[in-house]
């Protein structure tokens, strides 16, 4: 009798546990923190201080496209790029989200001293762009603050001499974007 009672008790407990787990959402809902963000990015690196304009558009729950361009086309290094950004949601915070991205762009490098070196005044090369950082979206304000590192790699073009170093365009930046929900 005790065995039958114990077996039925454990069967009932197992059945209720399975039903409770099915009714709960075990997989958390992930959504983009906003749909579109436009703002400025202030960066510093080996080439000096730069100011850029960035726009990010979420195409999925954790993925976005980001367009970036430096503001001053007369600077030593001028970068315009488009990147795919993966921005997962952390389990501990809804507003702080790390991200990593990879993309393509055009890097124009002005010749440091065209009078001393042969060649044109500037070189334009397609490059690969990698970035990673973290972004914090404010709860009551439509603003997002980001800190990231952006680097260029895989410069393509045989006409650019070796003394024009594309790694000088790598920089550490802080950005402030206005978000649209």
C-alpha cells in the first residue's frame, strides 16, 4: 500500500512539475533595445582625434547594420564603413549590451609629405573593419552611450606604398546616439 501511494505521489508530482515548466517561458524573450539610432562618435588613436557620424539599424533581435563615416575628410585617415553588428542581450542587464562587428569600408590616407615622396596626395583603399565594445541604453532617455574599439585590416590595393600604414586608423571611441523606438 505504501509503495502504491508513493508511486502515485511521485507520478503526480512529476506531472505537475512538467505542466508548470511548460506553462513558464523558459527561453527569455530577446528584443532589440531600439530600432534605429543616430549619433556622434569621438575617437582617439595613433592618427589623432577624430569625430564621426554613426547610424545603427536593428535588422533582427540581436543583429544590426551600422554605417559610420568620419566627419573631417581632410584628416590624415578618413574612414567610411558599413558593418554587421552582433549585439546579444546579457542575462543580468537589459540596458547594457556588448557587441562585436565586422564590415567593409573605404580608407583614404593622405600622403604625409607629397613633396618628399613620389605618388599622389592621397590613397584610397578598400579595407575590412572590425569593432567591439559595449553599449548602454538609458531607461527614461532616448539615448545610448557606447565605448568601443575599431580597427581596419586587410587593406587592398597595390598602388599604396608600404610607408602608408592603415593600422594608424585603429582607434578607441566613445559614442552618443539618439534612439528611435
